[in-house]
């Protein structure tokens, strides 16, 4: 068999095998695992596939009150794999304080894993008399190592109904940011019911020294009483906009400790190894592949931070590694990164083989020490394959002749003549394979070059647009309307990729946002009319930020299609 075609066949087999591993049909996840006695929390149940049944929730009634249940069918496409699932979102309230176990919930023959939650007896301490809206921030640690996960939480606490609320996303320098999501729940402060909107982020500082998380702006529009709690509406709000600022946070970032300086740096709160085999290791024959998949699960690391495993060559065995599969989950403890490495092992001779133990050294961020995750060594027993050609004889048999001379006894071996057409077919196959490989390589090279140029251009445009955005905010804060007009047009030419936008009227005609159109007219009036004393240019910033957010959301949706164009 042609080696190139064999490798392609093995890669397809490995991909199908690895994509079906580690699937959990019915799972449970908490949005928070530490709450107050007056607060609610969300338990999300997910079933992979389709079913007409519903989970049994009776076991929750003893410790918790079931407030509401929302369910829906969803479909995701990740790495070209279609994933369909059913999700139930349960809003629960604790009946008493303490540490509780949410038991395993069942759905047919499937069950979830138990979860732990802590309920504090004390109510949240309010800010002031409990009647004003305020914002607070929280970090889970004040010092950490470089590339270690830092959980950052922003809470908006309000006793009033809100028409709109918007948080300026954090932008610390020299740090990777993962948005963990937003949730809302209820609590009671000084006897007054409050709603809490909680936004959570995970930061991974990339340099030692000091990580500065700048002050964040939370813009809030209280309701006039005609709209529901925490409802967001499009259009012009009827209330006054409140601009709430958080406090700047400074976190100490330590360098990699000396005992781990020579190792791959993996700072995690937990790291586990799992392995799966496609068949038993005592029934392998020469030339038949056996597939091994190793799963690395790291709490507090992104998949990109997990180092690849190293495989040592072994005589008599040929290894065919597949492309690693990465996955990232967002939990109440932050990011959980997963890396699956799959390889086919093809024996080329019979015998007993020992695959060495797999060890991964990582830094335990909880206990501040170096630890090792390990998979034990494996014994591989390979038997002869009757379908494979016999191996050459080791030596001819000998005996002693009557005269004392060694007598060599040989066996006649029939000579098989290969037809000429078989050589022609083999030559044609090799030529076709070479042509196909050359065309594939050239196409892949051209696609990579085009994609690289596109990424570089988009990154340069993004940097320039961010700079224009900062100038725009500065001019708005100073109420320098001429400078604001110039900054708006500079941003617009980059945002819309239109170098011909030289007037506010042309920009107004370009945008499809009614709110931005109105604010551009007000800026024009502020420049040449009498609107300077009445107009709040912060509303223009909000409209422009909405355009930026829409563009960013569209880019995130398009990013899901990127693996279609990436080299394998």
C-alpha cells in the first residue's frame, strides 16, 4: 500500500475515532458555587442528542426551592462537527445556609455528576441605605504567577427597574482575557429586594510584575416605572443615564518559580490524564493498527496553554499521530482546557512491547507546589498475522553428516513471477499520488499566504481603530467638538472601510443605526448651532460603541468557520 495513501486513511480513521470519545450524554453545571442565603442561582442541565423525556427534579425540593425552569433545543457547529443538545435552565433558591450536595439527576438511563454549593448565612452588605444603584468588583486573588488564571467579577446591584445597562469591557495590558459570561440573580439588602447583574472574566497575565485592571465604566438607565425588571429595549431611553465607575485593581504577578523553570509551564488548580484504546492490547497482530487517545484536562488553563505530549520512537512499532483536538469550557471556577492527542500504533513485527508511562508535570496553584500527573506503562502483545507476508528465515537448518561434516538441509522455495501489468499499475499509482501531493501542497501554501495577508491587514486595521476610539473618548470627555468630529470621521473610515467619509452627513448616510444617525445630527448642531449646553456627547459614544459591538459579534460568528480554511 502506498505510504501516503495509508497515512491519509489512518488520519481519517483517527478523526472519526477521536470525535466520538469522552462524550457525556447528560451533564450539569452551576453558574456559581458560592452564594448568600437571600440569593438565587442557576443550574443548567444538558443532554447530548434528542429525547421526549424530562429530568427528575424531585430530589432538589428538600434543600432548594425551584423558582423556574426554561428548556430549549440547540445546535452547535464546532470544528466542523454538528452537536445537537437539549438544555434545561433551573433557577433555584436555597432553603437554609450550609454546604450542600446537589445530587445526581437522572434522565432515562443517564445521570449527571453531583455538584457542591456553599450557602452563606449572612446577607450581602449594602452600599449606603440600600436604595441606590452601585457597582462593585472582586478578584479571587491578589497575587499570582505569570499565565495563571485570575477570576475578575463585576456586579451591578440595583433596587430599581432598569431600561438599559452597559458595561465597558476590561482591557488590561499584557493579559489574555476570556469572557465567562453574564448572569443575574436576586438578593435582599437591608430588607430591600435587589437585582444583581454579574459579569465574570478570566485573566491570564503574560508578564511578571504588576497587572493593572483599569477602572471600568458601567452606564445604567433607571426605568420610569413602565418597563419590567432588567429589561433592555432598543430606542431612546426615557430615564437619566448614570455613569458608575469601578475602582482600579492592581495585582502582583510573580515569575515562574525556580523549580519549574526548565519544564513546560502549566499553572493549574487541577490537571488530570485519561486514556482510551480502540481495542485490547493482548490481541494485536502485525500490520493491524491500535488507536490510543490521551486526554489532558486542566482547570484554570486554556487549551492553547497545554503543552503537546512527547512520544519516543520504539523499534518494531510505527506511530501515526493525528491532529490534536482542543476544547474550552467555561465553569463557575473559570476556564477548563482540554487537549486530546490521538495516535495509531502499527506493529511491524511480533513480540512483546512496553509503552512507557506518560507523565505531565504541572504547577499546583492551590497548594503552591510542583506535581505530576501520570498514566502507567502499558504492555502490548503482538502476534503474527497470517494475512501478512512471512518474514525471511533467520538461518538454514544444519545437522552432522556421518563423516563428521556439517550437512546443510535447505527447503525449496517456489519463485512467484509478478505480471508486467502489476508493475505498470504500481508506477501509475505512484505517479498519480505524487501529482496529487504536489497540487495539494501548492494549494495549501497559497491559501496560507492569502489568509496570512488577510489576518495581518485585519490586525493593523483593528489597532488603528482602537487608537481612533481612544482619541474619540478623549475628545468627548473634554467636550472638544471640532476634535470630536475629526475623531469620529477617522474612526468611521476605518470601521466601514470607506476612505471617502469626510463629512458627518456622508457618515450618517453610511450607517444603518437610527441612534447613531440622530447623534451625528446633534454633533453637527453642537458644532454650528446652539446645542452645546444641552447635548450629552456620551450618548454619541454609546451609539458608536454599539456599532463596534455589532461588528465584533459578527466577527466572532465568522470565526466559527475558520477551521474550514485552515491547514490540517
